[in-house]
C-alpha cells in the first residue's frame, strides 16, 4: 500500500497530476473510518488527507466555520459546542455501527452526506455546505460557493460534492453553516404501537403546527437490549415511538403538551427532557441498537430511503420475510434494516421493496466478500446513470478518484 500524505492543496494537485500521468487511481481517505462502506477499490495508492486538519476560521456571530477537510469531526463538534452551536443536520457517527474507531473527519462527513434525525426539518449536509476548495480529477484546484449564507455566484457545485463519496474531487477545505443549539428539548414517547400505527402517529405529529424536529419508531424487537443506549426508557425490546420538540423552554414545554393531546388516540405519551432526550436521539442517529458490538453486530445493515407514507409497510414486509430487525427515522422516510447473514445480504428482496415505492437502498455494513457480490449503492435508472457519468467525466474524466467505490466491478 503506497500512502501519500499531503500537507496542503498544492501537494494534492501534484499527487493527482502524477496519478493521471501514471494512470494510477487514488483512494482518498481522512482517517479511513468509512472505508468499509462501498466497494473495495482496485488501487494500492492512498491519498491521505489527515494532515489537513486545521480550523481555518470560526466566526460564531456569523454562524460559519471554515475547516480543512481532514479536521476530526469530534474536535470540531467540541469547538462549536463550546459556543453553544451545532451542525443542524446532526451528522451521523458511523463508528459504532461499523465497529471502527471514532475518527471521522469533516471531509468524510460531507462526502458521505449521512444526516441524522433533524434532516426532516433542517435539511441534509448539502444544505449546510456554503463553500469548498477542492482539486478535480484534472489536477486543478477550484473554489465553489463562499463564506456567506446568501451566495448565488455561479454553479452551486457544493451540492454535488456532498454525498459524492470522493468520486468528483478531493476536498481540501470547506465552509459550513452552524446554528445555535436549542435552549430545551422535549421528547414524547408512545409505547406499544405497531409499525402502521406508529407511521400514522408520526405523520400526525409532523403535520401538526407544533414544529416537531424529529420522529422515529423502534418496533418491538427480540434483539434489543438495555445496553444499546436506550437505558431505562425502553423495557426489554418493547415498541417505542418518539417525537422531538426543540426551542426555548416555555415554547417546547407548551408544544409538547399540545402534541400530547393531539396524539391521545394513539395512547398516553410520556415525556423525556433535555439530557435524556439528547442521549435517546444520539442512539437513533448512530443506530446503536445495531452496533457492531451488539446482538446483531455481525448482521448486514441496510439504509433505505423511501416516501414516509410507504415506510411502515416496507419495513414490516422486510422484517417478516427475512427475520430482520428494523428502525424507522425521518417519520418513516429512513429505514435501518439489520438482516440475518446471507451471502447476498438479502439484496434482491431489499431492492425490490425499495424500487416498488420509489426508494433506494444502500448496504452500509457488510463483510467484504458480501460486498464483492452485491451492489452496495442502489443501481441507477439508465437516465440518471448517464447524467451521473457525464457529471463525473466533467470533474474526473480518467476516473482517478475513488475508482470502483460506487459501482461493483467497474472502472467507474
């Protein structure tokens, strides 16, 4: 393995240009915490950005932070937390699920684009990325966006870089929007609902005027233990539907009371406040019930995005067919499915169900031999695939960057 450690954007340009000249693809990593997501790349040249780890500037009053791509996410979260600020899209920490050290970087956070429960209210990583400096597959540096929240200059390339898994360019620096942390949070808990009733309750809550910032459902499960982060909130494996309200204390408390009345037909909701609520939502954000060290730690895990109204039926069918375990987030629009081990990770069933409702499924956790035989990322419709290929060719015509990560057995 030939690891190329870079110190600045100039180094990145040189490495990419040398790779083009030698027709040697590059695997781009920060600390490599998400390397097991996607296909194994056919290269032994690694471009290591971990030394690009500085905070370029942080202006709490302007609600913006500019960081080098290799900056550790945990350190950045501590920095902005000290000013009582946060990334509103709640970036997921994949370490517990993948069983890796918690060494994720800002660049990896953007490249993966995995947003947490507040995605339904605040948007995803792409909506908070204001600007970026990057090096294309031509070996040229470019800038997109800027350091202001209202920016309409040129093409909005930031949106393309978020969720591109390092296939379009090598990000060297990013500017992100930060938001004040809410003064208080209140979470309502409904117990014992089946998936369909929980879907109705979440839909009612999200359609209410009470500004719900997260809605999730953990079905009854034989696998969930107290150790999975839920503590005393859930007795062994019972179904739990949770709805979060945030804001100033008086407002959050008042809205929680009103929402409890609205949800009375579904049962009597109990209340969890502040620190206990935050811990509960971190558990859901990081999918701790499916953690690598837990009861289903050896099972493949799928991340399925679909229309929220279709979520309950899809999840119920999948669990019934495979004997797997399901967690719903985003009001039913995000399904985490841990399914019993199988050579194809149940891919045909998962994809068929997702396709039927216009959704898509990504195999987030699976052994390398399983990923070799299964498409990790959802196969694209021919029109979308052609468009994606044209976009990629305009950034990286020789597919030097992360070749083969997104497509199985391909040079793309």
